[in-house]
DNA sequence: CATGAATGAGAGTTCATTCAT
DNA sequence: AATGAATGAACTCTCATTCAT
């Protein structure tokens, strides 16, 4: 039964890659890429270091594989969700937070891994640096399109620049995810606060008078 | 003049420590703590690796020293600014963003170093992990006091929990700082967007006028 | 028909061994034994690493097998050629160069493999070291017998020691083969030069040419 | 006394580099480059692996350093010896053998290292492959110039091509050196045989006059 | 027969750290 | 006060080898 055998092997292979990837996601999110050793990853799935090199040719390639997965799972479905026709820009931005937080809770590691790597490789121009930048650029693009469209329809304040709004959304989102992992925090509450803030600001609204100048 | 000489030596010592610290701040912010080698730090100030051990007993102690500096410069003055009697909670939160961004632009490295370390050592319980948690806890405490006080005075929505508001503020602030460093972004614009969002939300509110119905 | 099947299997087995050996010869000659991996050898014949262990119990045994082949093909036929009764010692030495060069051109890998291994394992006393020494000793013995016989018949200068003449022949021959592979060189020209040198030296002698008959 | 100290350190450095290089020369000649580990080299001089990286940034760089030394000591002085005005081409070729054998006996490792590396890296185009080819090309060039000049003066047979004569000289020389190391052989006798062969061939010629003294 | 998964010993390399000077 | 030499532990990576299928 060669087909069965082949199938079994393929399964095994997929399973091993899967387990190694999951372990790597977790460890990288917990300790960072540089502080995570292949030894730890291997041990986490009950293999030896050498096994990693059977599936990935280097530590860097393993990480690139994780980025592929994360991009696929997160950015792709994000784009799919947010580029649909319906909904206002604000709806979509809120959806972005919800989406992220959903991932952050159900599948936290892929999302956090992207954030972690974007921080660790912020200023590097090697393969990983380029890859993570490309991934983030996709996110920025999706958001900026939403914002532009919203602005056209008058759903957003005209005096706030697109690029900086997108950055604010990403910054808040990533910061929120990190914060969620930094403290033991009620994720749902956190999202609710962020959503509220983004929708209404923190100000008590029926505002008595126009301009309260800060500072 | 042994005293004079001693004085001179002390000065020299301070100067060396100062220069090493600055270099370390920059490199850690750019590359992360784990990816920064003592070699690089030493070279950046024209010394050799060995010299660092004359001033700091280990790489870890060097980092702890940086954390001391950063706490002193940032958290202390932050607390001083924000615990003053005047101003509403919102004013102070806005000031928090401004304060951070000011530091982020004038003396970016100390602030970013705190953020970087809080991410790299998020889940560690060694000396550094404990230290960075302690520093962040001070920040949370300051913010939560402000928020509580504001809530008492009715300046903040009652349905948003203090802890999560503080987390949102910190998350947004840290995310914003990282974002500022991740992209080439106009820092002032970014702050303005964040401030606006926090104050008013992104929603187009029934601004005072529109309501005026025709006729 | 189990016998037929068995026969077929045996054939297949021989064929696989044959192909692996050829690939190994080539790769070892090109890169050296240590720098050649079983992976490469397997790939060169479209197998996997593991398959090699079905035919050879170790990399070392594979090499020993190659040495067997090379000894069989080269040293045996060399001995057969050179120990025949006819011809002077000089004829036979020339034949040695020709023989070598013939192998070197038609079947270069076996011969070069011997040379390569004799260099890589010169100073080792493991199985391979002993084997290659034994093979070379056979060659020396054949040559020394020829030389001794020639000396008896007065065909060779008396003042040159047998052992060193044999070494010179081997040295020149091996050096020539390596050189032939090191540069892009016209093999036939090279052999001609070597033969001429060995027969007449490089000195311009009042050559016996006199044969030119008068008139 | 900073100068003394500096001097001492410089001495120490030179000494360590020297010792490491010598050990590396020997081991590479005995076992080949690939089969020699940095561990062994370090142990041979009573250091640890790490020390090697203090002086050389990689195993490859260490080898390149050895090649520099060897080129300097051998090829340079070879060129100096052989490009002098006096002497016939034959004298110089004989001198080449003598020179080589002198090096081979007094400082055998540098010369043998060149030969060894030329064999191990014959077919590679990395930094080492290029380096060793460049070194050999210098040798060929020197020899070919000598041969050409000799041919002009009628000192060499006209029917033998320059390139192949040079190759024969190099091949014989290298082969001789390897042979010298392969067997326990009387080096002087070996050189004498080679010299005689090159001058007169192995044929018993009606020697015109007894002694044409080489050198 | 042959594969592909996995191992484990050991290689080259990095880097914080020590220490004599 | 500072250097440069050297260490040693830990890392990434390689490769011959084993084995279930």
C-alpha cells in the first residue's frame, strides 16, 4: 500500500511541521525570536534540534514560514473582512479591532508573533526585515483604503490625515494586543474601551463648550 | 592634590558611564537587548568590551542601570506632571500623550527602551523582568489615580472600567511610540490624531451646529 | 518464478551499486572524500541518502568498495601489462605513463580517486589508510621489479636507487594526473612531454640522430 | 610603561598567531583542511577554539592567512631566485626542484599546504579556490618565462610546448613532494633522481661528457 | 527495495565574561 | 582606568546513521 504509506508520511510531515510551528509561535511570542533557541522549540514538541533542520533549513527559514502562516491566516482574512462593500469606515475600523482581538484570543500567537517580529526586526533589512515590512504594508494599505473611502463619504473628520489615522489604528491595535499579553486583563473589556474611545473619544459628549485646549 | 585628582576621576567615571549608557540606549532601541552585543556598545563609544565590565558587572546590570535612568527621567517627571492638582482627567491624559511624545522626540531612547524591554522581558521573572514590571506598575498607578479622580468628578464615562482605561492609554501610547519608530511618520501629526481620537473619537458627532434644522 | 525474480533483484542490486559507485567516484575526485556527502551521491543517482545504507553499511565501506574496484581495474591490469616478459624497463615505464594516461582519459575517476584518497588518507592508520597504502605498495612493487630487472640488464643507470626511481615514476605520474585535472591541459601533449623527459631528459643532447644516413 | 606593555601584547599576539598558524599548517598537511578541526588546532597550541576566533574571524580566514604566508615565503622567494639573469633554463628548473625540496625539508608545511589545498579546492570557486589558483598561476608564469627564455637561447628542445613543460615541472615537483611525504623516503636521493631524469632522461645515453653540473 | 522521518555527535561560530598587565 | 588576550558555555547548523513503514 504505497498510497497509504505516502499519505501517512505526508500526514506525519504536516503534523510535525504544524507542531514545530505552533511551538515556535508560542516561544517567540513569549520570549522573542532572538531569545528563543531551536533547542527549546524542539524540546517543546519532543523532538531533537536536528529534526528542525529536516523541515526548515535554518532558524531564519522557520521564522519566514511562521510569517507566511501568519500572513495567510491574519492579513488575508483581514483583507477579506474589511474590503467588503458594506459598512462605514468606522464600522470597519471597529471590526478591525474586533477581528484582531478575536484572533488575539482564539489564535493569539500568530498575531502576536507578527507584532513581536515587527518590533524585533524594525530596523533590519535582511530577509525577515523585508518580509515583515511587506506584511505590515499590506495592513496599512487595507486600512488606508477604508479610511479614504470613508473620508469620501464624509464619515471621517476631514482634518485628520489618512496615513496618521491608519498608523493610529495599527498602533492602538498592536499596543492593545501587547498590553493584553502584558497584564492579566479582561480582553473583552479592553476591546470595549478601545472601541468606545475610537468611536466617541473619552470626552463626555454633549459637550458644554467647544474647545477645551489641552496643554 | 589627591582630592582634585579623585574628583577628576569621578568625573571621568561619570562621563564614561554616561556615554556607555547613551550608546546602549540607542542600540537597544534599534536592535533590541538580545540582539545588541557589548562589543557594539563599546565600539560606539570608542572603548573595548572589557571596559564595560569596569563600570558594570554584567550586561544585565548595565540594562538595570538604563532602567534606573529611564525610570528616573521618565516616570518620575511623569508622575510630577500628572499628579499636580490642576486639570481634568482628560487634560492629564492628553498631557500624558504629549509628555510621552515630547520625550519620544527629544530623548526618544529612554522611553523607547522602556517599551522595548517591556516587550522583550514581558514573560520573564528574572531581575529585569521584575524591574520592568515595577516600572510599568508605577505608570499604571499614576494613570489609574487620575482616572479614578476624574471619574469622581464626572469627567469620564462611568461605564468604562478604570483598569482597562489605563491599559488603553498605555497601550495606545506605547503603540504610538513604536509606530512612530516603525514608519517614517510625522510625529506631531500622529500625536494630533491620537489626541483627537481620545478626546472625541473618530465618529462625526452631531457637532454643535448641524443640529440646527433648517427653517 | 522466485529464481527469476531473484536474478532480477540481483541485477537491480548490481546496477544500483554500480551507479552509486560511479557517482561516488566522480564526486570524490571533484571534491574530495571528506567534502562529499552521502546526500550528494544519492541525489546524483536519484536516490535518497537512506538507500545507500542498503548497499553499503557506512560511508567508509562505500569508499572501501571504490578502492576495491579501482584496485581491480587499475592495479591488476597494470600489473598484467607490465609484468609480461617483453620490453625493456624503459619501455615499461613509458607504458606505465601511457597506461595511466589512458585510464586518466577514458576512465579518469577510478585512477584519480586512488590518488585523491592516497593524499587525503596519507597519514591515517584506519581501514582506509591501510587499504590505500596496500594498493600503492603493489604499484611500487611492480615498478621496482621492473626497475631491478632493467638494472640487471643494464638498461638503467646504476647510480640511481631503485626505490627512488619508483617513487619518481609514481610521483611524476600522480602529479601529472592531478595537473591534468587542475589545468585545462592537452593530455596527449602532457604525456608526450613527460615521456620525452623521462627518456631523454630536457637537456639538448647531441642526439644519436646520426641515423640520418648520408647522401 | 605603556610602550612596554603594548610591545609585550604585540609580541604575544604575533606569537599566538604564529603558533596557531604553525599548528594549522601541520594539521592541514597531515589530515587535509576539511578533516582538520579548529578544536585540534587550538589544542595543539594549548588554547581553546574561541581563541582562534579572536585572531581569525573564521576557519576560512585562517586558511587564507596560511595561504598568504605560504605565498609570501615560497612563491616570492621562488620568483626572486629564478628570475635572476644568470643561468640557463635547465639550471633554473633544477634550482626549482632544489628550492622546493629545500623548503620541503626545512619548512615543509607551507609548501605542502599549498599543494594540499590546490588539490582539495581544485574545483571550487570560493575565496579559497580563487586564491590558490592565483598562487599557482604565479608559479606557472615564472616557469613559463624561464622556459620561453631558454627556448629562445636554444637551451630546450623546440618540439615541446612551453605550457606543458611548465605543467610537467610543477606536476613532477608537487608529486615528488607528496611522494616524499607519503613514503619514508630519502629526500636527497629523490631529488637527485628527479634532477637526473630531468636533465638526461632515464635512457642510458652515450653520455657526451661526464659532468654537466647543475646548479 | 527504498523512502522519509528523526537522531546525535560534533562541527564552526558567537558572545558575555575573566584576568593579567 | 582600560586594554587585549583568552575562556567556556551555548548557539546554529551539518551529516552519517538508524529505523518504521
